[in-house]
């Protein structure tokens, strides 16, 4: 077992555990699992102290980490003073000899994060959770407390009590938050939810002010809706900025001849070998085109689809040399859809062959999805009953695309896969998120024209889609012949 020393602050995200930490009170703390890592600043671990399971936060001795260590304690004190459930600190110390500061928290029994409850709950459970979070926010704000880094992992259920975590990100005021600051804080929370839950905004807004024992204001609700939309755009930009750099989610390797990025949570020797030598693995060719070769690769962990974007000629290579690769566009668009809560096979790795700034071949690796394309699904006579549900899934998808100003660029029915009753969108290298209403409208009309052409030989399916889409925000983009 490794002992704590100053070297841990030069380690990567892969902190060596178990890690033993001798404490000034004569006890030993054992860190057994890293939950979150910010190398050089902070580690959050599960562990054991005095024979009991605990959570541990280790802070380095640098200035920012020192502030976080102090803010954590002050934030928890503010929550406790307001009567808001928060984890109990059972030990804290500053240990210059170990180049660390330490906080030990009592374990919360049966802990379940709000994110886990949201992701695994049904619609009724999600609406109830949203109400619970709004009620908790109202208590925070009434006590002059605001979370500045709001995410669902900061809230934990233990024995049906909702606890607030990550107190280092709390800002405390002497007075209850003003209405403007209250709405900004509420928008921080509501902006985390899928766009389709915007229908809940009026009821959540009303519930918030009922909890604060204050009246609602119609203009304020409109402003809240605008704040939520603006916040989502900001968070999406911020998230897409990090998908090309090393962080808790991704590993990036960059050299003169090669650029690669792959997911940290599935990092393995097999994946690293594939990233370093993307053409060496045994594979089955699915499509062998001039500009794109699609193949199936079986590695011990899973089946992967590899899309290799080829250079078919010197002229083609010159045209592609300084442009963002199709593989990179697909990588970015997949994570864009993930952030927008639209299902797509989430890529595990991207490799670009380069010569300095010049891009050449590129590879994209993504999980294999076992399912049936929309082309086959809507031509299967045994699935007529399920087709109504499937068409409603497209209606939901297209409504999200309209709200996000998102166009696909190639709406062939084969670019939509049904797997385990979920609709997945694939082939994303032509996808675009527009900033202009006019450019989106023009491109989405083309998308819808192409999508409806899939059913030229299936008039019953075309009518089904017309019925499903006519009541959605996508209706105005349907071809005139369909609408009429």
C-alpha cells in the first residue's frame, strides 16, 4: 500500500490506490477509490477511517486548493446554520509535511446522486425530483446561499433526505438572494434538464415562489425561460471546448505526426493499442468507399465500428489538408448530441494523421449498435403497431432539432437506428448547429424534404409521419405537398 507524499500532486488522473495517510491524531486514513480527480489540486476518494467507510477530499498546498479547502468548511457551516442537510465533517487538518490538506466526511447511507435518480427514473419520478430540487434551491436562496457550480452530482439522496455537496462552490450572503439572483440561480438548475422539460418551467417557477412565500410575476417567467436557453448555449460551448483536451473525461495525445483523443473511462491497453495503430486490428469491412471505409472491430471489451476517412487523390488531399476532418466533425457532433440529450453511438476515440498543421487520414471509433435502421423498420409488416411509437420518437427528435437549430445534412432512413426501442442518430459529419434562424430554416427544409422522400413508396408511413409531425415545431418545415 502506498503512503501519501508530495508526489501525488504530480500524478495524473490515475492516482495510485489504496493510499494510506497517517494523521496527526494517530489514526490512519485509507483512500480506496478515486471518485474525482483534479491533478495538482484535488482528489475526492472513498475510503476507510477508524474502521468506518468515509468520503475524503485531499487538497494540495497551492493557493487555489487552500481556498477550496477553506471554502468547503465555510460552505458546510453555512448549510448547517440554515438547517439544510449536508455531509458531516468528522476530521480535517492541514498537513504541510504531507503537502496536503484533508477533509474526511461521514458516509451517507444508501447514497444515490440526483443524476442517477434522474437518469434511471420514469417521467413521474423526474418531475418529482425537479420539484424536490426546486424546493431545496428555494431554501438555499432564502438563506442567502447560492451554488456557483451547479450539477446534479452535487445533490445526494440518503434515506430519502436530499443533501447538498461540494460546499466549496457555495457563495453566502447575509440576506436572502434578490429576485434577480434567485432567478439566475434557478436557471442554473433548470438549464441542466433536457429541452423537452421546458414545459415544466411554469409549474417549477410557481413552486419555487410558493416555497419562498412570495408572488409570481409573468414577465419574470419569460425572463427565466430566456436565461435557461442562454445558459444551455453557454454550457454547450464550454463542454465542446473540452472534448479536444485532456480532462477528467478525455485523454489527448498530440505530436507533429498525430493527434488522438479518447475516453478516459474506457481507457485500456487494447484501446491504446488501437489508437496508436488504428489500421492493425482484425476487422470486418462493412463498407469500402473511396473516401470512407467502415469496418467492424472486436476487442475484448466490446464491438467497435471504425470509420476511416481516406485521401483518394493528391488533389483531394490538398483540399482536405487545412480543413477540420470529417472524423473530427463527427466526434464533435456526437458529443453535441450527447449534451442535447439526443441518442447517438458515443465515439470512444478519434485519430488524425497529420504533418504539422496539415491533416491527412483520420479514424473515428464508436460502439457498435445492434439494431434495425428506420429504412428496414418502417418496411417490416410485423412492426406496424410499433411504428406509431417510432414515428412519435422522430417527432420528439425533430422538435429538439428545431429548438437547437440543428440540421443533419443527410436524412436517409438508414442514418437512423432503432436499438432496444431507442432511436439513435448516426452519420454526423454533415451535421450543423446554426446561429441564424434563416440559415437553419433553409437547411432544415432540405432535411425534411430528404426525410419524407424515404417514404415515397410507403404512402401509409408518409401519412403517419405527417400526422405525428403536424402538431410539432417541425411542421412548418415539411414539404408543401405533404402539408397540403
